[in-house]
């Protein structure tokens, strides 16, 4: 085959590859009811870690024990990541479900990851990671759990944000 034909075939192949649609995970977050609904991958999420020996104790916001099993507990501002949201930290096998919240998280895009001991909590520290949303939680369930706690001003902030984003 002449070098001209090889060059032309290579050029046609390059054009064909370049015209392919990028996968949705590479497109970044897409806006929706929670501000990022529809996104499968969310890049640059600030994460911190907590454990049961801290002030909140061994139970999450819904009254069950914090989970350190296959799907671990996590806390967030429920108006950003609603109760029940399940996600995986990209590059790990670690899966979490939002079942808790914390005053320091309200008004932020930070997710607090449950660790089973202080050493693991300290080892995690503060990291910016990408997460894959496996299942979005429920705003309605979030509101149901928060409603009896509306005397707390931080909870009222979450409720107001959830109600403003109803869809």
C-alpha cells in the first residue's frame, strides 16, 4: 500500500474516533433537582472522616447503628446529597450510603465518611475525590426525618434548601 493511502486511511480512522460521543461520566455533573442530579460521576468532592468515638456516638441520624460493613455510613448536607444516596469513591471499592448529617456539613458540598476507628479516620484526613453516584437518595425521606428536628437552626437551613429544590 502506498504511503499516501496509509496516511489517508489513518486520517479517516482518526476522524472517526474523534467524532465518537464522550461517555456521560466524562462529561461531568449535569444540573437537575439536587443541583447535580443525573450525574453519574462527581469530581473534586471534599471528604472528611468521622468515627463513633466522636460526639455523635454510634448511631446515625435515622437512629440505626453506623455501618462499617460492605456499604458504610456517610454524612452530608441532605439538601445536596439526600438521605439514602449511595456512592462509591472512584479508584476504591469503598461504597457509602448517606444516613447521617452534621452541623459542620450544612451549606457545604463536603461528605463525611464513617471510619471504624480513629486511626482510619486520621489516615483519611481531608481528601478531594471523585465519586460515582450509584443511587440518588430521597428528598421526601430527608424531609420526613428532619421535620421533627426543625427547632435546630441548622436543620431548618437544610429543610429550607430541600423545599426550595423540590421537583
